[in-house]
């Protein structure tokens, strides 16, 4: 049973990443001091963000591009492309999470912000893939 359509997930994720990107650009200290990131960082014994807060501006620009990418998929109604890209993005995010947690002790990579962003994107990519797959099963059964 699909609770949200893949189109709505793309729009929701586009809105979320654009808001996160604007916070990274305009007020990066709010991102670094976010309670959920601190909780995840402390629970997994990761490092603090080792740079000045303004170093999140390039991350914000990358998130803005990702937001535009998901918004373009939403506008074009191209959920099959999202389904094709989701497993690759999931594997990339899994690799970043594993590398940040177990692969290195360098604070540039093994910190709560990098892990939190990769983990959140990994969850959403799985959600997109499974929803599009479920929608395609429903469409095949209905016809």
C-alpha cells in the first residue's frame, strides 16, 4: 500500500533539500547545532564539524542542485528515471555512511553532518525506489 505517491515524495524531498540548502547558505550555525545531528553524532561517537560554520556554504550549493534535480523530475513526471537513479544513489550514500563511520578517523569525513546528510538521503532514495516499484505493481495488476 502506497501512502504517498512517488511524485509527492519527489516534491517533498525537493522542498526539504531546498530549505536545508538555504539554511546551509544563510545560517549554517543552525545546521551544525541541530539536535538530531548532535544526537546521532554522540550516539555513534563521531567528530564535531571541524570547520568554520561558513564551510557549509558549498554543501548548501550541492543541496540546491540536488533540490533542482528532484524538482525537475517532479515537473517532468519522470518517476522511472528516479527509480533508475535511486539504487545508485543508495549505494553511494551507503558507502559514504560506512566510510564516515568505520573507514576513517579523519574529522573532515567522520563527522555528524556528513553522516547525517548521507543517511537521510539514503533513506529517501530507498523510499523513492520502493514506492515507484509498488506503484508499478499496482498499475500492472489494474490493467
